[in-house]
C-alpha cells in the first residue's frame, strides 16, 4: 500500500450547514409588509390625485387636489371656527352613539332571550329598521329643533338598529346543545345567560358596533346638512353651496379619519376578545 494515501472525499451532507441570518431590513420588511403595502397604495393614490387635480385633465371645481385641500384646511384652522365645528359634531356623535350602545345592546339581548318580549317588539324593530332614517329627519327636527338633540336623535337611530339586530342574532345563534347541557347540570337562567349566551353574543355585538359606527357618522352629516348652525356637516353644506370644493373635501376627510380611527379602536377590542377564544385545530 502506498504511504501517500489520498484523503477520502467528505460527503456533502455531513458538512454542518450555516444558516443564513436575515438582515434587520429584511426582517423589518417581512414583519410589516401589510403596513408598507397600505402606505404605498395610499401614497400612490394621492400622487395620482394630485396630478389629475393640478394638470388640468379635470376641472379643479369637480375634484380639487390634495395640496389645495391642505391649504383649505390650514385656512380653516386659521379662521378658528374648525374647533367649534369639531366640538359640536363630536358631542353629537359621542352622546348619540353612547345612548345607542346603552339602549340598543341590552334591548337586542332581551329581544333574543325572552320570547314574549320578542313577540311584542319584533314588528316595531323590523318595521322601523326597514324605514329609511333619512325620511325621519324632518320629523326629528320638528320634535327637537335644529339644536343638539335633533342630531343626537339622528345619530342614535342610525346606530341603534344595527346594534339591536346584531345582539339579537348573537343570542339566537347560541348552540341549543350547550343550552340543554347546561340545563341538564342544573344551571339556572342567569348562569346560562352569563356563561354561555353573553360570551357567544360578543362577536355579533362587536360587528354591530362596526356597522353602527358608520351609520352614526352618516347621521351626523345628514343632520347637519339639513338643519344646523355649526358642525362639520354644516360647513360642508356651506362649502358645497358656494363651490368651495377643497373645503368640502376637508370635511369629508375629517369624517373619514374619524371613522378609520374609531374602527381601529373597535378592531383592537375585537382582538382582545379573540385572545380569550380557544384556538382551532
């Protein structure tokens, strides 16, 4: 045998693998991909809007532009009336939406839990829900005037029915097997309601909050467009009547920003409740 033995080849599979470490930038992109896509799409939208609004392709009277809207918003702030308008519209929304939550959710739960209660009020609930709330605005103004409470009533009615119907659906969709099992173990009505019915209704109630939120914001604008002396909707009506398109868009964007923020708050609450649910296999 030759003293100069050649080294045996080492199998590639036996070599230790060195895992490639992701850079901080790559990890940042992968973990926040949806946020970056959202921001990019919004930025592209505003750039296209700015180009269309300033290039003369469309008359600025019809579409304005983001830069003109920013200038109009700055002018509105300098005038100082925007703070009173925000206060008026915010008060109408908070009072009306809070009353809708306080009244609507318990009412919907009772509607789904007690059969006799349902028999009495179901025709009125479904009948009024089918009635366009806009048709009631003149009547509410006759009843409450053009001040705060007519707009509160409009906001209340806008949010009330989605909350009632979703709470009602949440109670009605509780699994009958769970109810029978609880009763077979001797649970009374209050225990069943507290441990089974109410937790099962929470996702429906939160969905009702989302829908009711949008209807409440619509109620603010409708009420102030029809009859008001201050508020975002009132300023939008004045801007539309005087062809101030940029100022009109400021009001629209203020309502939109408020809706997005409040929807995010409701989404955060939903995620908190999702943490309590058992994970599906």
